[in-house]
C-alpha cells in the first residue's frame, strides 16, 4: 500500500473494503492472491475492549494459477511512529510475553503529558509490534529492512545496538517476516498485533489519568496476552457486528447512508481517549483535530453525540461529566457553559476565546444549549436524571441565561465559528429553544413540576415567536434581520428525536422543500453565504425529511462526494459542494453525527443499546 519504498514494485491492488471494524485489501501478482485485513475491535458498548489499544493485522495468501509459490511477508515499522518528529531520539528493545514476541520503540525522553497542541503526535509511551510465538516468523531491529528483504527474502540476523538514536532515515526499524513456505490452492494465514501503550493518557485538572484498560493496574504484557488469546473470538465477533450493523444501517437509511456511516465509524471513536477517573469511573475526552486541538470541546462532542447515544449513552455521559465538574468550580465565573477544557491532552481549563478571563469570542448560547440538550438526551437514554441532579445548579444557571438571551442571540460565534460572528442567528435560536425544553424535561424527571411547567411554557412561546421572526416566503432566514438568506436548520432535529414537538411539522417540511432546490453536485451548502458544507450537519438536516425520497435526495450527493472527492485525507467534515475539495478539518470525531438517522429509529436504537457488555 502507498508509494514507499518506491524502489520496490507494488502488488496490484484489486479490491478494498471498509467495514465498521475492518479494512480489507486484496492484492494479486504473479499467480498469488494476498488478502490483508486490519481489524480494530472498537465495539462501543464494551468499554474494556474499546479501551484496549490493539489492532490486528491478518494476511491470507493462496495460489490463483494452480501452481505453488514461495511466499514471505514483511512488516516494517518506522520508529517515527513513536515520536512527534524525526529530530527526537528513540530507543528500541525486544521482550517476550507468555505467548508473544514483542518489539517496542519509544522516545528516549519519555516526557509524559509534556505539551499540548493540534497536529502533534504522542511522544511518550511505546509502540508495540507483537507476533504470536507459534507463527513461523523472524524479527529484527535494523535500518532499511525492506531493502534486505527485497534482495534476499530474509531479515538481517543482527539487531542494532547503538541506542538511543535519532529517528531519521538511518534509524533502526521494527521488522518481522512470516515465511509462508510453498503456497498452493489452500489459503495460508498469519496474524500479529500492533499496539501503542502509555502510562498516563490525559491530564484533567492537574491529575494524570490512566487509560481505562489500566484502571485495575493491568500490565502491558497481560493486556497483550489477553488480546492474543481472544483473536479468533474477536474476529468472529467483529465480523458478526459488521454484518449486523451494516444491515441495520441500510434498513435505516439505505445503502448510500450506510456507506457514509460505516466510513465515519472508527474515525469518530479514534478521535477520543477513554480514561479512568480516580474512582475508576470512565471519562471520555475528544480531541478537536485539525481546528485548534482543544480537548473536551462542547461543540465537538455535541455533533458526535449521536454515535454514542445510539450504541452506549454511558460514553456520552463520560464526555459530559468532566465539563460539568469543571463548570461547578469557582474558577468558572460565567453564567454560561464553557467551550472546552484546554488543549489536548491537557484538560486543565478553557483556552478558547477569552479562556477563563473574559467573555470575548465565547459561544455562550451555543455551548449552554448543547449541554442542556445532551444531559437530557442521556437522562432519557439511561432512564435516570442522576447526572442532572448532581449538577442541577449549573444547568439551572445555563437555562436562566438562555431564557434571557436565547430567542434572539446577540452577535457571537457558533459551532460553525469558521463562518464568523452572526447576530440574530435563527438556527442558534432553535438550539436555545429546544435546550429550554430539555431543561423543562429534566425538571419533570426530578419531580420539580412547577419549574418544568414554567420552562415548557416558555420554550413553546419562544418557538411560536421564532416562526414569525424567521419566516421569509418559502423558507426561514439565516438571521432574523437578514432578508434573502437561508441556512440549514440542523438543530431542529432534537425537536423530533427528544419529542419536544415545539415546532410544527410544517417548519421542517418547508425547509426540506427549499433545500432540495439548493443542492449542488456534492451536497447542500451550509447556508447562503458560501458553497461549502458540513458533513455532520448535512446528515442532521437530511434526517428532518418526511420521506425516504427526500432523505435520499440529500444523502446521495454526499455518497457521490465520498467516492469522487479529489482530496486524499482522513474523512473531512468541511468541504466544497461544487468541487468536492476539502476546505478544512480532517480526522475529526464530529463525523459520528451521521449516526443521527439511525438514532432517530427508536426501535433500532433500543436494540443496539441493549448489547452492553459487563465490565471486568
């Protein structure tokens, strides 16, 4: 795969399949067919398995021309995988567990949780290449193993011993070779494990937190042995998971929708770290990849929430908890929700906008609305308002703020901050109105009926005012004071999903009919100001459709885009609907938002939530 090493001819790739937990390649050359499978058992309702940092690679070779062929396979790992840049020094070493031969590489300095930022790579902990001892293999820690292998079919027999060394072109690689022998019509299979382990993963309010899988002090060798012992079981389990989920996604939204959701699945999960708090409770932190590197950004886990609400609401609670805890501290002095907790992996306090000092460039209505809606969504999903009860003073403060400021928002940023400040934002107003309904619902669940009635009445009255303020002929405006504008009203989706029913169905129908007139080749623009769109919001908007035909009309251009985009990056959520080119952002967790269509199917959601695996 890929272009390197460029002096060695590549096998011809014949197929490529992406499933929720598998990526499968097939290659063919000179009478040999080779199948390579990457399997990451990222099953959201099994927290122990989800947090285990292991991916399995499996090769299967067989003859395709009726003749036997001598086949060997090399896996070559550059030490850059364990550092941020090539100027850093690394050490490499080998170990054994009860079932595995393990090669490891990591930085010499091991500065744990030493810095924060965007587009940075971890440089503490160790990358592990773990090979089952019963497989016919050799290993080596040596520079340029691919060159030797291409020439001889073998690895050098000596390891490099001059450590530490700079992780540049001459540094030793981790390498293993499987000798499959004479391969005929009967398939021959080999597998190994790759892992990255670190002793501490996140710093939260100055406390270093361990990965969730280590909450009971499990050792690396024990974790790797357990992962190896479960290989066959997990391969069967994840294959069944992929088959069942794919079928359900097709049933929910069609084949094109299923393809989009499957493509987003692992990325939405990978952009997080699951850690254990001091008492062992799970805390899940998102990284705002390729925008500013913030950690626990509220308007990042708001769009990604559907994937967690669909599979495992406990994981959304694990994202809300750190923000609620931080908001309850005296240091957070504002009457609205914070935007973030810092810059990944240091969650020590807000850095965005005015930080903790001023309200400059904050997102007061945006984040307060996000938090109230999601806390209510978790309460519904878990059939208990315990999280709301624990942090009721904070939620009440935010509800009071939205009651005063939410209907006609002042000039401020929203989650789409790349578009700049907007005053009188009608889509933001919808969020505030639904958030007040969420607060009313939480009050009802907490048996505070007078409060519930008050806020329910308020939200209903505000929704009625919104219709008059936003309507302009055959659609609703981007901003109340801006005639001739329009925007995707994606926040309206919660009015359906959480059964608030504040806005009449005609609002959704009017907007969808208008959107269908504004479609470009690769989708619906975010609003009237530009041709770009957001992947997550577009699927939220499509979920407002009343018929499958309308939904497909909005989804089909997105499916066309994922197949035709000229930009080769991890799935972007911000792209041009005419050219298909990435505008910005990539590899972000917000793509989990595309699961909102599946989440809207209550029976399907109930089915997947019921698959929770007990923790060890």
